C-alpha cells in the first residue's frame, strides 16, 4: 500500500508540474503550421484564398539564392507566390513540413525559426530539400498574421546547424 501511495504521489506531482501551454505560442505555431499545410499536397490546386488570409497587409515572402558566393533575395507578395508556386504545384506534388521550431514572442510580435523538410510525396523517406523558414508574425485582432517568411535552403557549404535540427 505504501508503494502505491508513493507511485500516486509521484504521478500526481509530475502531472501538476507540467507547464500549461502559452495560448499565444499555440496560436503562432498553428498559424505557421497552416501555411505549411496549405502549400503542401499532391499535384493540383491549393486553397489560395485561405493561404492569403493568413497574411497581414503588406506581407512579403522572400527566398534566397546563392551563386558564386553572392546571395540574392527574391521578394514576393502572397499573390506573387500564389502565381509562381501555383504553376508548379498544378503539375507537381510538394509536401513541406517543419522538423523543428523555435518560437519567440514579445507583445504583439512573434518570430518562428522553422527548420523545414520538402518532399515530392508525403511518404517519401528522405526530403529532396531542407532549410530554414524565418516567420515574422504580428498580432491582428484576436489572432496572428504572417508578416514575412524569409527562407534559405541548405547546401553542402551551408548545412543546417545542429541547434536547429530536431532533437533525436
């Protein structure tokens, strides 16, 4: 009986000590995950109206390219991204998901450093690309909107640092 009481006390204290999730962090991560889910899928259309609704007015998506040691940025509006990526997605499967997120929130701004993996099919064992999406979000009313997504794909000379990879 004494052993059972000790086990119950240990279990109860572990349960009570579990931190409650921060509602802002949950909402920010849900918004980021919604972006991943809306761009991911088999070949065909995406729900672009829902995608664009996740973004704040004036939002930008910025991809980087490195050539001969020079980094260039391609700045797009959500509508520009819809046009460019939509043409590709119509004919190709694309599944991107986060493998690790670091979330920072201060007042009405949030930053998510999100390590991603891209696959042609959801069941592909290995990604064809990995990199980091840097999401900046702003509180808008009672929710969060994406203000910027700035991303860079890893390459042989610039692998993802260990601290941004999932803990195994």
